[in-house]
C-alpha cells in the first residue's frame, strides 16, 4: 500500500488491529503514548546526529541510514495514530484546523521565504 492508495482511516484501523491483537490497549493510555511519541522522535533525531546538513543528500540516497530513518518515522507515526485512537480524535480534522490556524498566524505575503 502506498500513500496514494491508503487512507488515514485505514492506517488507524491497521494500527488498532495490531494493538488489539496483542492486548496492548491496557498500556496505550495517553501518557504512555505521548511519551512513546517523544522517545521515537528522539530515536529519529539521533540518526541525524553528527551528519552535516550539506552532506545529507548524498548520505540519504539508497542507504541503510535511509531505511533506519524510514523505520523510525514509521514508529513515530504508529504511536501518533495509536494516540489518536486512544483519545478518539479525528486526526484529519485536527491537521486541517491547525493548518488553517497557522495560515492566519503566518500569512504567505508576510512569511514567504522567511522562518520568522
């Protein structure tokens, strides 16, 4: 399945099925899931430690590092989806609302090409 073929609801369902089959719901409370997201994000960051930004394009080609990054990103995403499942939050709506809020906060004509 690719991003073009898979809905967010399907991914949430797949993660929920995986968790349910292992009886892990008992461990997947919001606190533990929030901590897991942070831990997995730190593992993702660690993969970039000591790599210079200007070297990343050549480093990230088809490499073992790229595969490890993909795995850590998947871990982060799975825990984010589990978090949304645990709190019964509509992630698509939350992202759309946040983008609209950020669009008001950072209008294109003022922030295009600027980070602040």
